[in-house]
C-alpha cells in the first residue's frame, strides 16, 4: 500500500476530488498555503494499493493542469519618500506536486 500526497492549486481541488470519487478512491482534502505567491493550495491525501498508483497519478494529471496567471507582486519595504510601482508578472500556476510514500500499516477503525 502507498500513501499519495498531492499538493495542488485550490481551483483544481474540487474537480480532482470528484474525479477520484468517480473511480471509487477515498480522499481527504486539506486546505494549505505556501509557495512564493502565498496563495491557497489544497493537499489531497489518499491510501492506494501499489498496483493502482498509476491510475491515481493519471487522474491527478488529468485534473491538475498548469496555466499562466498575472499577479501583482508585493512591493518591497520602502523608506519614507521613496516610491516603487511593481509591474504585474505572468507566472505559471497549477499542476501538482505528488509524493508517493510506502505504508507499513493501514487500519480503518
């Protein structure tokens, strides 16, 4: 058995959980944040039999696509009288960071 931990963009979380449930995978969604954009993420956690990991990875890849987004960076701390106007940046968001970990023991109580 494996523990799959997928850190994904918050906008992709609903579709991913629906896709997993459609294939009868039980998943837990946790709200998280991080990265240099300090935006909301979702962490999806599920236990999977070894031979079904590739199926789960395909579902994640199908629902968590990368895309570009324009963001306004936070201005640096300025001294009084200084003026800095940050320009919007186009950054890539979405996709998934997935960890697959071995599980020594699993019990449903």
